[in-house]
C-alpha cells in the first residue's frame, strides 16, 4: 500500500491526496518503518515537493519528512521554511524539524523568533493566528535546548492568599491562622496580609493560590482570558516573591464549561497570547513549569485568574514517598487529627489496625506526640511502604504484617485510630458482620475510657454498633467528604 502510494506521488498522480493518505499510513510504526526501509535514505523526491506551487503539497511533504526522523532532511526543511510565503505552511516546517536534532539551527531559529515578535505587533487578524501558531512551535523548540534558569522562592508577606481546603471543615484551617485578616469562601479561606511561613506549617489546606487583581474582560474567549491575566499584577508579584529575574515557565489550568477538545484549543491559544503579550517573560512549557496560571470561568462573564507557585515547596507531607490505591490523602489524615485533637492523649499507646502506608499514625504523632505506635495490615506491600514512610518522617513505629483479628498484645492501648477498609465487593451482610467483629476485637485491646478514631463511609454500620453495644459512647461525628459520605467518628470505650 505504502509503496503504491509513493510511486503514484513520484509519477505526479493526484499528489496532494496521495500525500495526505501517505501521512496517515505512516502514523502506524510498522508502516513508517517499511516506508523508511523502502526509501533507503533517498529523500530527494519528497524534498523536491517542498518547492511545489501547491502550498498544501509543501505542507504535507514537510510533515512526512519530519516523520522519517533523519537529520539529512534538515537543510531542505530549513531552506524551505525561510522561503515560505504562505503563513499557514510555516508551522509545518517547524513541526517537522522539531522531531529531529535541530540544535545546529538554534541561532537561526532564535533570530527568527525575534523577527516574528515584531511581525506579531503589526499583523492583521487573519494572518496573526498563523503567526501565533508558528511562534508557539518556535518557543517550544528553543525551550528544548535552552531553558531559562529556575527561580528561587523567597516568600514573605503577601497581600492576598486563598487556601483551598475541605469544604465542610474550612473553619478548622481558619482557626489556625494567626496573621492577617481571614474571610470564608465556599471552598476555602482567604487571607489579607498572610504570612507565608506561618501558612506553610498549617497541615489542613490542600492548595495555595494567589488571586490576580485587575480588569476582567467579560468575554468567554482566549483573547479575553489572556488580556485579563495581563491586566493583573502577575509580573510584579512573581518578581517580588522570587530572588532571580528572568522569564518564568508556565502552564495554564482551565476550570470551566468547555469540552475537552475546545478546552485544548483554548489553553493553547491563551498560552500563545500570553507569551506574546509578555514578550516571552512568560514561556509556555508542557513540563518542567514553575508556575500555574489558573483561569476560572466566571458566572458574571469572562475569567478569574489565579496563580499557583511550584517554586514554593510544600514540605508538609514529604515523608509520603509510598502509597497504595486505598491510601488516605495526607491532608485528610491531618484534618482528622486536627478535629480529633482534643480527644487525643499525650504519650499514648496507639494502634492502627488497618494502617496501610502509615499515614494516619504519622499524622497522629505530629498532632499529639505518642509513646508507642503499632501499625497492622494484612497487605505486605502496604507494610513495606509504611516502614519507608515512617523512616522518611523520622518516626519510630512498630509495623506488623498480620490480620487484625489474629493480633494479640501484652498490654492494652489508649487509642485505636484507623482509616476503615472500604466495602468493595462485600455484601451488606458481610460488612455488617465485619463491623461487629471489629468492635468486639477492639473492646479486647482498648483500655477503659480508651478512644476509637474511625474514618469510614459506612456510618450506618458504625451507628448500629453504637446502638446495640452499651460499652461504647459516641463523642464526636463529623462529615469529611460529603460527596462519598466519608465521616470521622470519635468513640469512647467505657470498658
């Protein structure tokens, strides 16, 4: 098939359509390999098509040459790129060269980038979109070999910070903030005059965002989004929070109603426009980025811009090197311990019967230091991960690979804390029986007035045990994840 199509192209038969067909065929690795073998390094006939009078023939010939991944075609591609008058074709030459080792072309590409920035200033609307696409590929190519130096976050106080946190327990985070003026938001808290060093020690927030202030363009377009961001103090804020000057590598995160295809187009165009407006002080990068510009669709029209810094290292949960599918998020474990804190005892003897990778025990000890800590899990891989995490956290915890219901111990515990196993494929009857066994087993391991701290989405079965047993008393109950009905229960064993 590939051979027949290529021979038709060489004979000049329906060249445009056959090039498109050939390009589609060699998207398959086997077909591409067969085609390259057939050509045996002779790319002259395809290279000749770069001079064809039909712009679409030139475009597809360039893309096919790029797919062949031979540096031999670079001089032809670059020569054709320099001479190309049709704006929509230029991007294709660059995309072809991007697949090759084009480092020798870097000085020429950088020179072209400067010229292109000037062309963008005066380009008409129709041609501008093609120049922007060309600029985006050029930027990506240069970034491959010449990355700007990374910036060092220097921190300090800032005028406005938003902490995204658990919606049902925002007040838990708010109460820990001592510096600045705090106000409540639907998904977190906002702090005017925040001390970033203080915030870095609070364990119950999920994300830290800097709101960007300025005139909001009320249209739902990439142009409006880019202009809204550029209307803000973004560059001043970035420079005030970092030691070094120079360009920042960024990515865009969009939150709104666009479907996946339109979202991709919107993000690419917005990023390209921001590069242009900032004169490449902001450089779009799909990896190794330093900042995230978050664009949130506003109900009032246009977009609200926020900044997230990856230069600002979050060291709160660096111990969590290992995890499994059932692992609780460290921020949720920290929240649970913050809520349950008044019921936790210093120098306690603590047991986690379903410890997973040890997150609950580690966060328990950070909240209120314990004397002895035991973690049990039937899953050996989890225990291995728990030992690794505890080592990184500097925690001394006794981890045992065993079924909780087979566990015995020489002395009783002050607390049993755990993230209860999720039902999965178990029936209601099996789950009911499991919770019955759990409460019975725990009664044999807890001291009188000992505490159970349970995180579970099976509150019905827990409440049933509290109804039918008179040796347990509910002290506190709090919804943690409303969507999937995960609750925290603090229960006292009366003995």
